[in-house]
């Protein structure tokens, strides 16, 4: 049974859900953990802990603000009882120069903000596989700040423009409309269009520590509005783009988990790539696309099939980017048979074990 502070916080989360905010059970657990870290005695920290863990976007903030003040004002007496008395302070001699201690309040608040920012930056650098449950919950709220890839390609058709190359057809048509009299020249140019991105994510046992973060990254990219397709690879290939199109990341991950039958199983990269190319890639999904393969390269089957399918993939795709969570770590060497077979057919081989490397990956994909 929840304790009094937990009951107060859970009651607020339930009221927020009733107001229309998509508060899931995972978000409630993360909210409780975050408030436990900052302490309910700090109203400002409690506010930001809830806003960071319970809201899913800008549309939820107004509802959160109104309900936060209404809820905790109405339960002010319960909140007072849950707060612990401040610890005794130690009186020390003031060794600073006269007047140096003035303005400690704002300075302390600035230090607190800098400490939080520093802590978040440390999380951005950390290996996802080494994080605790609480750290992963905090990390989940930081995916919205990541860059999204925006690769572009030249359009096949010309469009009217105020400069560029002369458009002979439009110019001649206008001239005929004026009975052959000289007219102002018409211009045209070839613009650009977004290039498709295809994510092939390895969810086998050796990649299980990264699976949640990788699907959160995939969801973030899918919700960016570009043409992004996502598949999972294990003992079979599964198309999960539709499941990841839900706005709330927690619900999207649950939906993806419902359609993926081979979590933490074996790895058949060659067979998965063949299934992708035979059913989707050869028909157009991989043509001219940036294909991102996210795997550590462990292959249960023969590497001959993997090498053959990578050759097919590289001939169709604009670029193939292989992302390995162990790339860049001290002492790592690409000696796995799958990596050795795949690398000759890859445009880039990059790291992907932390939030910072996810940002770097977006830049690599955007580079086109």
C-alpha cells in the first residue's frame, strides 16, 4: 500500500491522467523515483520532476501547470506533514571578506541549476548498458532533445523560381501569349526532397541492453515528420514503423513489443537482410535511401549470406551506415565475423552506445 507521500503523488498523477494527459504506469514510477531523489520539501524541484516525467509534449504543459498548483494547494496540509524538518545547521566562523556573502541565494540557485545540467551532461556521455533503472528513466525524458536526421536529395522535376536556369518552355509560352513580342524571361530550378531513412535494429540477446534506447531513438526519428522506416532483426525480420507512430513514446514501445516475437533471441543478420531486400528493399524502400544497421555484428548463421546481402544492400542504397554500440570503446576491435563481412560494403562505421553518439549518428545520416 502506498505511503502518504506516494499516495499524494500518485493522486496527482491520476488527476493529471483524468485531465487528458497520457500518464502511463511507467511515467508514474519514474515520477515517484524522481521526486524521491529531489525531495518533496523542495516545491520547485518537485514541480520540475513532475513536468519532466509526466508530460509528453508542449500541449501537456498548460494542463500540468494548472493542475499542479490546484492539487498541491488543496492538499497543503498533507504536504506539510510529509515534509521532513530541516537538518540542524552547523555554525561556522565566517572567513570571507566583509560583504562577500551577500547574494548567496541567487548564487546557490545558479549552482543548483549548473549541478543539474552537469549531471544530465554526464548521462548523455554514459553507456546505456551500464545505467541503473532510475538513470534510464531519466534518460528516457531526454530523447526529445536529440537531433533528427534530415538527409536531402535533388528533386527530379524543375519548378518555377525567381532565379536559376532559364525555363525555355514557359518563356516561349508567354512570348506566344504576347504575339511574339519580347517578354521577361522565366526561370526554373531543381529543389531538394527528403531522402528516406531505413533503420534495421538488432534486438537479439547480445543487444538486449540497448534495445529499449534504440527503439526510443527510432520513435524519435519516426515522429520527426520525415520518411523513416524501422525494422527489428533477430531470428526474423519485423516491420515496426506503424507501431512506433504513436505520439506517446511509452505506448509506442509497448505497441512495438507486442509485434516483435523474437526479443533477446538469436541473431540471423544475413537471413533478416535477405528478407528485407526480397520483400521491401528491392521493390524500392532501399533505393536511394540511407540505411542504418544497428548491430554488434554477432551472427549465428554463415557470414557468406550476410556478405552477399550487404553487397546487394550497398548497390541499392545511397549509403549504408553500420552502428555498433562497442565502437569507440577502449580496446574494441572489429573482429566479429559479421562485422568483418559487412564493413567492406558500408559507407560509415560509427559508435552508438550513448545519447551523445545518437546525436552524432543523426549528423552522419544527415550528411547524405
